[in-house]
């Protein structure tokens, strides 16, 4: 079987992990690496044993004529790069969020459908075994659910520079929020009704009108509610930076990452963002004396894939979608829905008013 020729755009954290996955999988042939900075693409090419490198995406697309394009750049470039790739007849894997507006995201979905190309968005938690189990356990807790999640990052050095570059176009609750509101939607299976948000600008190093701390709140039509909090910067606390907790009438389930506080890079360590270590399950059932009838259960998830392993699972899924002509309609509907929610949260913060989703 002929390999899928893939061009990787962006050689930062995610682009590096995805490029490693393509090099290791029999379904793909890595035909090029694209980045604006020569140092990152040449370093990655050397690590992978050689691959053509490019500083210009249009030239790379023309010269390599790939079957697939993997887009791992800053969010404000996703729409244009996806559009160019689909126009050239390539299948597309794009890191989240798919676009900076709902209209742009819907345009890309329609374009992929019209051209018969696969478009997949990088929702890494959807291939994560422990997160899949977390969602399954949450569904056993009854309704309504109370979903509490955050991912704050105390960043410094190159991590803070990366965060500031991201915040040239996107806030923390939008960038990472799509993952966690997608999880909330999977847990409830309900329709989001309204979104509100708070936020604060904690640094003068940001572009005007940008904020580096925010919290969004979502209400669903089954009565479930959820919040997600995200803050980036050298001022952020390393205390309670990682909360993944769901409560229902029958009990609760939490992700407990026992080793998160021990990592040298702290909360800005990309590897820590997908690590779980264990799940703790509590049941509300009580006996005749009013005491809990069951002891809490701790489910060991320490054998989970690392960050590169999860990216490999994503690319295996991408290959199956192309080679098996799998229908990604539901995947894309959910991706657009998550984008709609986090953009509504950004609007809610900026306007100071709750946004009704209709």
C-alpha cells in the first residue's frame, strides 16, 4: 500500500510530536517540515534522520504535493493554512482551535466535505485512555453534573515567550478551553445553553486588550454546569493549577496526578498537561447509620501513553479516517461546537454579559 505523503507545518511542541509520529508509522511518509524559523525545522530534521525543510508554506505545498498536511502553528494561521491545503487537494490534520471564528470553522468543514477530503482537529484528550475512562465514569454519576476543571501554567523563560506569542491572537480560555468544554459536552451529552466568563489582565507585557487569566462558566439544558479556568504567566500559582473534578448526585470522580508537582518545569511542562496518574472515584451511597457504604476507589492510570504516544494515537486515527474513508461528520460538529462555546466565553468576558447560545 502506498504511504500517505505528509507535510508538517510548525516545528514547536506539537509539530515535533506529530512529526515523530509520522516518521514512526508505516502509513505515512514525511515529505517536508515547514517553519518560519530555520533553527527549529533543521533541528527536527536532524533528529528524524533527514527531511526536506522549507521556510515558505506555499513553496513547500507546491514542491512536495502532499496527500496530507499537518498544521501545528499559532491559532491565527490555522484558517488560511487549512484553506490552502484543502484547495490543493490535501487531507488536513489541524491543531485546535480549528479557526478564530465559528464562521471560519464552518467554512473549512464545508470545504472539506465538498472536496471529499478528511479534516481532523487535534483533540488529544479524545484518544487518551485515562480521559476516556474519566468521561465514562462521569456518565455514571447521574444528572445534573457539576464539572470543575482548570489548567493554569506558571511560565517563565521560553515558555512565557511562547505564551505571549499565543496571546497576540488568542486568550488562554479559548486556546486550551476547547479541550475541556469538549470533555464537558461528552460527559453530559446535553446542549449548552449559555456561557459567562470573568478574566483579568495581569501583565503589561501583553498586547493591548488581551488578558492572561480567565474562567468560563457553561450551563447545559439538562441542568449540568461546568467551569474551566486558565491563566498563563510568571505570576501564576503552582497551587491547585491542575483540577479535573466531576460531581453528580451519585458521587464524584477526579483525576489525581500524583507527580505533577514534582516535575522540574512545573505547570508549564507540556507533558504534565495530559498526565493523569490515577482516578479517584467516590460514591454518595450511605448505609443505615448514614455512613458511606463504599470506600473510595483509586484507579491506577500510570500506564498511560506519554505526550508523544498520544500524538501517535491521534495520527493512527487520522490514517484510519483517510484509508478507511471514515465519516468525521460528528467529530467536526463537536469541534465547531467547542469553538462556539469558548468564543462565546471570550465575548462574555469582553462584554461583561452572559452569552445565550440559542
